[in-house]
C-alpha cells in the first residue's frame, strides 16, 4: 500500500463556533486526495491544504454524473480522544455504490487509513461541545476529458471534513414530514441503493415544495405503485406499531443506512421485535387511525434520529404521539449517541479509536 504523503497548510484557518454555523458550511484545513487511471490504478494518496480541484469543462462528472459519496463522523469523547463509528461499513457501501456507477473500487485498507489520517491531521477541528462532531465526506468522481458517454478511465477520490452540530434545527424534537405523491426518488433496478448525487438532485424539487409548506422533509413512496413507503428525504424511516418496530425492506431502491442497521441491532439486543418489510400507506394510516402507531422516526448519519411529529398527505394531517418524542425514540437516541461519543459502553465493537 502506497504511503500517504502529507503537505500541511501554511495558513491554518481560525476555528469556528459550531453553534453559529450551518451544516457543512465551514471546512477544516486539509483534504485527502488520490488519483486513478485505468492502467495504473489508484496512485499518489496525499493530504493537502483544502482547496479547489482543477478539472476540464469536459470532465465526464459534469455531464453524465459518475459520482458517489459517503457520510460519516468523528466524535470527541469525554476523555478528549477521537473515534470513528463503524467506518468499515461506509467503506464497503462506497464500493457497492462505485460498482453501480461504473467507478473503480477502492482498497478497503487504503480507505480506512485515509479516513484515520485525515482525522489525525485535522484532529483540532473535532469539536467537543454537546452533540457536535466532525462530519467526514468521502467522494469520488470521473474526470475524463471526453464528451462521449463511457465508463470513466480517470477519477479522483477525496475526503473533506467539517465541524457540525445538529442537522435539523429541531434537534431531537419532532419534525413535520410531507408524504410525496407526485415525484419519485428511485425505482428498483435504478440507483436508489447507491449513494450518488443524482438521487439527491432528483429529490430537491419535492423537498422545496415541502419546505415551502413548513415541512422538514418528504417521505418517499415506491416509484411504481406509489403505495409503499421507502425513505424520508435522505434518511431511513422506522415505525413502532403494536409494540414492534417496522422499517421498509432493502429491495434495491432504498439506501442501506448504517444508522438504520445499528438501530436494528440495538433493538434486537433489547429483545424488541423488528420487521423489515413492505409498509403500505393504507397500513400506516390504519395504524394511525386506530392508535396502533405509537411513534416513528427518521434516522441517518447527519441527523442521527429525528422523531416524526406530523405526517401530511393529500391535504390531510396526522399528528403522531401528540407531537412528542416517543420513549423508544429517545432511548435509541441516547444509546446510539452514547456509544458514538464514548459516553456509554460499546458492546458491539463499533467504535474505532483514531487519536
């Protein structure tokens, strides 16, 4: 494995007050970069000062979108140490996305070392305030200077980081969600299971409509029958119905969330039944109207867990759990964030020390 070359900045930026910045608006001093050529493979792994890329206006990513990314965090523990949460899961998922988007695979050991090294170099950027972290964004894109549609032969892989607080202004308080009945995010056989920019671009129009009406996110339905629940915005979704937790199955159009996977494992360790299956709107509305839907929440790396206090569909509004954070939602949030920030034991072996 080629050694990572490190070039430190000569002009470090002043640290910021995380409570006063938006999500992903202020970036740390450095970034990891590695280049790819089909005949050479990946080469020249390096950490350099944060700055722009020089790519051609004809670069394939600007025209045909061969691009993928990941999202993860580094956490400051009460003892002042820094740790990652299940980073190998992000590495594996990135290679799954790469395969779908015809981008090159990355050696797992190389990417793990790159993740650790960029955090070590910019460890002073990992905040220590409550519910703050250093968000880590690995991404890859094709750079071929050619307008013909083809599999990229040249790529860049990079990692940038930024200090962040809560993703939603509501924090762990309930959010309002609009169920989208017109646009679709993805279909089975498409790119829904890959973490690629096009999926998120396709969601922007519906998201803007929802935000204009005061909602934080949209809840997506399947792209064929428009009757089965898939995911919420850029997050997975879970429902507690009749004492069981139900979440949409991963059938090719839903992203396999690492927070989702972790919550399922925690729930099973608590002997709480979990079902991964199709959930129809009819079933959801029936559970709401009969009082069997006890609570529900969105989950993902950026926001961790966001309770859902209201669902809106076709001019109808449904209040969930009196617009209060449910007991199980709060218990899961406390357990997961406790493990991530090193405030609780990690019986699963999920955390990886870096500094």
